[in-house]
C-alpha cells in the first residue's frame, strides 16, 4: 500500500501513522456524552470506501484525510486536513471544499 | 577559561570506501529550523526542494519547516519561528556511482528520481532522515543520537554490496 | 457417530471407507426458537451450550461460508489465562478450565497442548508489571511462575541472550498455557451441536434483521427469511455490518492481523514464546511448522491479507529474538479480520433491540475464549442475564467509563 502525500509525493505505507476514522474530525460539544461516545468509540466501520486520518509521521508531519477502500486497499484521494491553514483548529475542522 | 573541544557526532570516524562508494561524516556548520508563521512567505522552499544561496542552503524538511544549513539566520526571525538545531543533527555524505543502490536498501523512496536541488524527508531503516541530493550522491541528516546506528546500517549495506559485486 | 480407538482400528483395516459426514446439511426451517448468526468458534460453542446447558435445541447456526472459514480457522491457536484485570481474569480462567475438559466433553481430539507460555520481559519496569500480572493470575487460581534470566535460558536456550536492544531480563511462565488445533475446535463443537439437534446451515448469509416494535422477530438470508424470537450476532470481524442491519453503530473498527508459517521442522520450539517488546510470538505446530505473528497492520481493513511493512517488522522482531529461525523458509502468510474495540476487551451483552444479543469485539485474542464465550452467550440468550464471569463485557461500558483496557493504551481501536 502506498499513499501519495500531497506534499511529499508517493510514499510507502510504513512512513505513515494511522489514527482512525474521519469521525475524529468532528469535535463533540463538551458535556454531550452521546456525542463524545460516538466521537471516541462508535464507528460505521464500512467494508468499502471510507475516509480516515493518517499522519505522515516519518515524512512531512502533515495530517492527511485519505479516501480508501477497506476491501481492496485502493486509495483514491489524499488531502491535507489543514487545507493550507495552520494550527490545531484548522486540523480539527477541515475547510469546506477541502474534502 | 578552558577551551572546550566541540566534538562532531561521529568524531574520529574515518571515511568508508568500498566499490565506488564513499561514506563520510560532513560538518553541517550551523543548522537552523525556520518555521514561517505564514507558509506563503517568499523565499521559502517548495516541498522536496532546496533553495541555495551561496554556501547557505534552505532545505525543506516538512510541512511549514525548512532547515537553514551553513548560513546566517538573517531576517528570517521576523517572519518565522527560528530555532538552533546545530548540535541535534549528524551529517553524512554518501558519494559515488553506487550511492543510490546503497540507499535503495534502506530508504523506501525512489531516489533515482531526485536531482541536485531536491530533498526528501523519509526514513533510513527505522530512523528519521533528511536526504539531500548533491553532486555525485547524497547528504543525509539524522538525529545526533542515531549517528552511530545510521553509520552502522549504512556501513553494513555498503560492505554487503561490495561483497556481492566482488563475487 | 462416536469416536473410539476401536473405530479407528477397524476403519484403518477397511481402508477408512466407512467414515461419513459428521454433521447434517439441513435446509433452513421457517422458524426457530433461536438463531445464531455466524458459524465460527464462538457461534458454534454458543449453539452447543444452548443445547447442552439450557436444553434449547430448536436452534440454527447461519453461516455465510462454510463452518470454520473465518478466524477460527486462521488464528495462531494460542490458549492462555494470563489476564490481569478483574472482568477479564475470571472469564479467561473459566475458559481455560473448559479447554482442559474439552476433548472429553466433545469426544473430539482438539489437540489441546498445555506446553507452557513464556512472556519475556526486558526492563525493570516490565518485570514489575509482570510480577503484578503473575500475582493477579495466582489470585485468580491460575498458575504463573516468574523466571529470571537463567530460568528463561533453561527453557529457551536458543534465544539471543547477547542482544543489547531488548536484553532478556526474564519471563513469566504460564505452564497451563499452550495451543490447540483450531479447525478441530470448530469441528468438535459443530459435531456436538449437530448431535444435539442444532441445524448448522452453511452458505446462508444473513442480509437483514427483522425488527417489529423494538423486538427482533427474525432474519433475512440468502436462503430465505427465517423467524426467531431470539437472535445472536456472533460474526467476529463482520460485527459492524451485521449490527448495522439492526440500525446499530458499534464501538468496533475492523483491522487485519497477519500470521505466518514455515516449512515443517524437527521439534525445536517447545513452548509458546511471546516477545511483547518486539511484537512477535511463536510456537511450533504438531506438523512441525513454526507458527508466528505480531501486531495488527494498524489500519481499518476487510481484506484478508496485509501489507509488507508488517511482514518485515515481524521477521525483524523474530530474528532479533531468535536468530536461529532465519534459516527456516516461510511457506505461507495470511490475514484475518479482527473486531477491535477501543479497550481491547470483548462484548457479550443484550442490545437495545429486545431478543437481539451480541457477542463480539474479540480483537486478536478470541480463540482461547471460544469455550467460555459460547458458555456465557448461551447463558445470556437463555436466561436474559449476564453470566457471572462475563458481567463486565457490557456494550455500553465505553460510554459509562467502565473500560477493560488490559494494555492501558487508551481509547483507540487499533492500539490494543
Ligand atoms: C492471524 C490471526 C491470529 C490469531 N491468533 C489468535 C491466538 O493465537 N489466540 C487467540 O485466542 N485468538 C487468536 N486470534 C483471534 C481469533 O481467531 C478470533 O478472535 C476468533 O476466532 C473470532 O471468533 P470466531 O471464531 O467466532 O470468528 P470467525 O471464525 O471469524 O466466525 C465468524 C463467522 O461469521 C460468519 N459471518 C459473517 N457475516 C455473516 C453474515 N452476514 N451471515 C452469516 N454469517 C456471517 C463468517 O463467515 C464467519 O465464519 C487470531 C486471529 C487471527 C486472524
Ligand atoms: Zn508528507
């Protein structure tokens, strides 16, 4: 499996750290326990196309939103979560259109 | 005041020459991390490239970060977070026609595609590495604490390659 | 058919031509008292104990492929009871006791071999953690022996005791740990369930779950609709998909775990050896192959195959620990889909839908759990109450904060 980092280009899977589903991008409201539970634990866990978060740990250190098929391992799209922005807030809320 | 001797990470290590490849330590001089507050700042290198200015080189090392090697910080402090990294890194040079074959065994990137002026942030075995394409081969930057390990990994590959070519 | 020594001898004399199919191949009926979705180890043992312990025999196991085609036939067969946390400890202890009587119980040779399991440690901190674990195991009534470096050397002289990256400080020996023949476990339970009247229906994929007024009333399958007032979802790596048929989202992400086997060798590795620091474990099968593996591939997957970086990592870890295996040729590698939970522990519970039960989240450690999981799931489905040793395997424990994070790695599905 190879992932094309928008910054570094095509790289081997071993350079990347997998975090989990794009659910992590939706910050739940403080005190909303159902939303926090869903954010942390509950997953659609689809067999097919999913979007998940990878970190280019051994490369440029960008967080990436990867569109990937969990059955074939085919990767169809990779974008930076930060979408050109900087800072943790940009990571938490991807810009519209960047998706 | 006593005169302290600044020792390089691979102090006293003689170069290794085998089958047309030479591995040696290089003195990087001053290394400064430049992390611009706005990534669109002029003069900042595009991903995977090096901007050379005389002896000084600005090497892209990741998202929103470049290393200024061998030059003064100049005005960068006004537009970027600037931190001295000089003693944190070890520099190696791997030169000769077989250099790319040696690295191919340790680095999961197709380094044949790198031309002088290109660089890549990737891994050497399990170590983080910055690979810079230079005339006749590569310069490698690894964490100082990994210098001996990097040397060992590279030396092992160089010797194995030499042995295979010899038989 | 009852197996006996006499039978084996007489069959041997007459060319082994008298063996028939061991279980029936029934067509699904229109209605059962209970349905188990999934004919893996857990589904089959659930059916077996529903019939045996609770007298429920009008039941069906619906399997989309063939019996044993899932993880029960893909795992590396390690059976142990060396858990630390209350909740896990009593459950796996109960399971190991069931294993110890399983061959007599099923009249089936599952080749359960208590050859001893050694978990190595490589630092003072790890030693302290293993001392605690060992004490927890002994408190639970199981066995644990702390070995120092020389003690490990006596058992495992072939390890590289000179390597400096992960120096071997000692190991925790669990003498009752070992291995079993994975397929035989599925076959044994299948045969036992069938003999008690359970319908094992293969090539029957469940495609929908029928719910009326908040209560389950049956399932849709590729072989027609089947009614039942009790349905158990026991589908391991496919739990997310089957639960979605009932409108549920589970605290599960499916991941691929790889395993490897070498050519057959003369006996050389007598124990199960686990090298946690390098993510590597190994045992030798009765056929002589070295069976080994490491970590999951770490990304969500439904492909029964993994990627090369993990292959390389496992080989590197193996070579670090026991360089002698470098000469063995790897014959095969394969992958299976793990239902990973955010705390690494399983779920045996009711669901918000009346009559619908779930047994899932076994991560990469569900083979050893096959007997107790079936025992407890059957208890739950028959009585409506959690069994005492599976009380903490609650579906809502993530939300309520009652996690069973055995490894203490935090709330991320792939970190357990
Ligand atoms: C490589 C590997 C090594 C492992 N090593 C160990 C080990 O050493 N020790 C240990 O304790 N555990 C180990 N495990 C984990 C263990 O194998 C699993 O936790 C356990 O087998 C899962 O339970 P099961 O046997 O019921 O699963 P499975 O055998 O996978 O059974 C689930 C069944 O459900 C069926 N199914 C799915 N969807 C449907 C549907 N819609 N309709 C009908 N049927 C359906 C599937 O076809 C499958 O047969 C390992 C797993 C793997 C992959
Ligand atoms: Zn990158």
